C-alpha cells in the first residue's frame, strides 16, 4: 500500500463527470492505496524540509453515488506540519495560471527525497511553458512569433502575412482563456491586449473541424478526443463550450508524438496532453493534463488504469 498525495484545486471545484484528478484518485484508492489531498498554499519549508501546513486523508466517493452538491470524498483525518517525504507519490495537479506562487511551489517540490515520485517533474513544470515549449519542434508547429502585447506594430505587421489571420494567446492561462483572433481587417480588440508576453500563431482554418487532444503517458500516446467549438466560435476547449467527439490517433499524429517523445522522457514528464490542429502541434500541456474522462466515454476504456499501472511500476 502506497501513500498518494494530490496537490490540487479546492475539492468544491471538482466536477465528478469531467475531472481527471478525481478519477486518478479513485483508481489509486481502488488498488488499496491511501489518498491524501492538499492545496498549493499549504506548502512551506521548515528546517530545510518541504512540509504541508494541512493535508487531508480522504475516502473517495464513486461518481455513481454522488448526488447534487455532494462532496467527492470524505475527509477522514487532518494532519498538520507533515513532511512531503512521508508520501510515495505526489501528483502536482494544480491548474494554471503558472504564476509566481506556482513557480515557488515547484521549488519546494524539488526538495523531496529521490524515492518520492513527483508527477510531473517540478523542474520541468517550471522550465517548460506549455505554449512556448512547442518552439523546440519548429517543423511541426504553425508559423509563430512571441512578443509583447504592447508591440502593436509588430503584431499588425506579422498578421498581415496570413490571409486567415492569427490567434494570440497569453502564456500562463488555460482552458482557452484570453485567446483572441485577429486578421488584417479587424484589430479593434487588440486594444484589450496587455503589455504581457504573448504567443501568436497563424490561424489554422481546420480548427473548425476540431482540436485533437492526445494523452501521452511516458512518451507513448494512449488515447485521444476531438474537441469541437460551439457554433460561431473557434476555441475548442471544454471550458469554453467545446464538445467531445470520438476520434482516432492518425499516422500523422504518431509522427508528432514521436518527435516530442524524447523531450518528454528526458525531462520526466510522465503525463502530458498535446493539442493538434490541422496536423500542427499547438500546445504541450504538462501542468494538469485532462480529458481522460471524455476519452474514456468515447472509447469505453479507463485510461486512469494505464496511468496507475505505470506509476506503480515506476515506484516498485
């Protein structure tokens, strides 16, 4: 029996029918392991040890037994001043933004002993922005620039190269938040862009056919789902109103997965979710990759079993 710690968003944020962290917790518990959760704000360092101000041992509640407004687990015991080294596996599943607080959390997670498995590697979480990391693979990404949002002239000049326009994305958000589209005829919303650094990518019209999310476990693709935007929109993320559709992992997708495999393995990024639009890699999600439940329902599978099989093998 192992001790699994999940650093995550508050329990009340969990949607049992959608949340990937929730089914990972369920699967880990079903194998006889102890499940704990904590919040990012509870991490601290004392006497050169990474600790938790509060951490909660829980019994999970299966989604079939959850009714409206019920919690997803029952807190059995609260621990205070607990060392992170107490746990065998730590899942860092805090959703973005990857802000100053998140970055400091990765430093604290680096202080755990080598025999504690942290998913994903905190050094990688800090070093590899989910959007900028695609720049390492220039042959499989759309035309891209990175610049300050205040540099309107550069944005307008670069956008003029593409008849379908460009999308502009903030670097540290998720779920489609803050994404906008510009073309050579309409820059009115550019005034809403702040002086932060943004990534701009050529707009890919095939996004209207969907945005494919592929889950990668230890460098290997294990499942995919196609996300389609609501009518009149191009943002496919589920948080922005996108809907799931069954899909397959194509030969072209496998080439992309092969291109990034060594990067993921070498940096101990065990669980990732990549986004592909029209044959182009657009993001490498490593903070808290999701969509396992949607893939499961579309394919009558349980990818959380694959994840736990790998984790258990890794720590044995």
